[in-house]
C-alpha cells in the first residue's frame, strides 16, 4: 500500500468559526464530520481534507508547519483574509519568482499567501 497524504488537522477553540474562514477562503465545502469537529472535503477528494479539531486551550507559540495558499492577486487576497476575520502579520517576502505574505486566521494560525509571477 502506498502512503498518501490525506489531510491536515488544525486544533481550534471554535472549529466552526475557523472552518467557515477556511471554507470561504478556499472554496471548500464541509464533508461528513465527527460531532464537534468540522471537515472540509472528504476522503478521496483530489485535495487533502482540512480537519478542524476542538481543543480546550489556545495555541501557545509559533506552529512549525503552515499552509501556503497560491493566489492571483496578493492585495485582493489579503483584503479577503481580513474581511473573513483573519489578519496580516506584517511579514512579507519579495522574491524574483513572486511574493509571500504571512497572514493569520481568526485563531492566529499563521499561513502564507503566495503570488507567483509568470
């Protein structure tokens, strides 16, 4: 049997709120979920499933893994994140091949918006 990446699980105080943010940002629909959890997508989808798991305590410190979201327009994507309840961290990296901006979702999970130049 081959090993297959099937999803990413994100710990949350409010899984419904954080899942709504990511569902809107990524255009992903909720799939079958355990009670109190929210899954975006289903097993076998072409994209890995995002799983929002309830936990009783807020995150402490920087998480060592994050999602990268490729966008067509970095400024529009940043505005969308902010409208959805996320925030800009102020960190931006400009490279020859594109730009990376570090953002955070409503519970401060950091992720990168990435715009590649063609």
